[in-house]
C-alpha cells in the first residue's frame, strides 16, 4: 500500500538545460556582503551573462569582492543610484543589501527599467512591500524574491502532496524552526540595518514552505509575540559583550494567524532557545496529515524523510516519503530568474505571493508591540 501511495508523488526528472547564449545578459550586484557570494557563484555558472557592475556603501568592498571571483573588469561604485545612472546597459540586478535597504534599492532598479532578484526577506514592513509592488506595476518590470528552497524537490513534494487532495481539506498548520544557539552578528542585529531579526532571516523561509504548499491564502488576523532574551545577553554570543550591546531585534517570535478558508497557522521561529527545535512542521487535513522534520539550523530545508498519516480501509497507516536528491538550488534560482527576464515572463517567486508572507511577518511585529490580536489589511495594488 505504501508503494501505491508513493507512486502518486513520483518526481519527474528535470534536466538542467544548457542554454546557448545569443546576447549576454548584463548583470549588476547591489550589495557585496556575505549573501552576494551565493549570487556570484551561481551567475558564474551561466553562459549567457556578463557581470558588468557592482556597488557597496563600504569603500573598496565591491572591488575586493569582484576580484575575489576574478572579475577585475567589473566597474564598482559606492552608491547604488550612481551605479544605476552610470550603467545604461544593465538588464538585471541582484539586490543583496541588508534588509532595510531591500525596498529602496529594488524600487530604484525597477525605475531604471531593470528586473530584480531581491534577497529575502522581501522587505521589513508591509508598507515597503506595497511600494515595491506599485513600482512593478508602474514600470512593467518584476521582482523575484530570493527563496531558493522553492526549487528544492522536497519542498515541491510538500506542495504536490497537498494539491493531490490526499490530506483533504487543510484546517491547521504548525510550522517554524530555529537554532539552539545561532544568533548572527553584523547587519542582522540592528534596527537600522536588519529591521527584524529571526523573523526575517529564517522565519520567512518557514512561512513560504507552508504558504506556497497551500496556495497562498490571504492572512486575516494575527496575534504575535517577539522576544530578545538571548541576543541582549553576552552569553548568547559566547560572552561577546559588544554584540550583545548592539542587539536590537527579535531572536524569537511566534504568531497565531487566521487564514482565508478557515485555516489556522501556528508559527514560531528562533535564533536561540533552550531546545533543539520548537517543533516539526505538521499540516493537518481532514483526510490525513503530513509531518515535515525540522533541522538543526533552519535554512529552508527538510530535516529528514516526511511522514504521511492517513487511514486505509479503516486502519491508521503511516507512509514514509523518502527525501529527494539534492540539486543546486542557487543555480536554479538564478537560472529561472534570468530566463524570465530574457523572455519577459513571470517572476519565478513573484511578489504577488510573497506579499502574504510579508503581511504575516509585519503583523507579528505590530501585534507584539500592541499586545493584542490585529487585523491584516492588504490594499489593492
């Protein structure tokens, strides 16, 4: 019986297509911090691109990063607006800045007629996300949000199981993840740069995993909670008092969200806690349930083989869903973005979907500040 169930969810073999370049896509990099490494490595695997410009507000940083990858001919700037004004040949940009600069950099690039690959989280606030979407509509260009787990076959399997109807009508989801000790430093931990903490860094991954699986129902209300018990204590950083003193964002967050269709979403995420996980992800349906194991360091992946709980001929049955083979998610993230840009297509991870993710993150923050449940309002754009 398990084989019969599993046969419904066989993955089709997808071969990576090597495209023959005609006209090179001219690429710019905005922000050359740590996350830019993933973008650069993936871009350099493509045979139809040319990285022609990069910028970073720290003097010399962009130049050093380009030279690290043998790109000494790339023109480097210390201001993204100067780069955009000076490089009319650009076709696309990757925005790899800290969180609070996602929206202004994306909007400026759109206004220059460029498609944008925007690192996660989408933005810090819902209001910023709306302004980005207005700029998309105004310019006719698109933003694709950098959720590479979307291309993971295991993540696609979750969506396939839900869409198959095997679980029946979904009514409750428990999701989240975190680290026992895993608080970053740098631009992640200040209000000026990070804006939000664990919520934006890894919480956005957890939300996208389940929201994408169930078809992005609109969030209606949220009751949120945030705390910083570990980040503000030096032991949270192995007794680094300087980092603890700088810490200004959440290191733990939780939310109880009501979605359209009567679905309840119970969410929690953590950079630090006295446990190895706040729990596996479980999707409850009227005909079955799916357990998705958590990981030690939540980064948008599946921690082990999934379990499908269902009844067969009146008997309670469990079917193990084996893990699919890993693939180069960063390659696919960049490749699908480039193809959409070349073909004037749809963003691989469109803002029209991630706006609901962002509304939940922002709603948790606002609810926590007010100490009560709030309604989520997303205007028409």
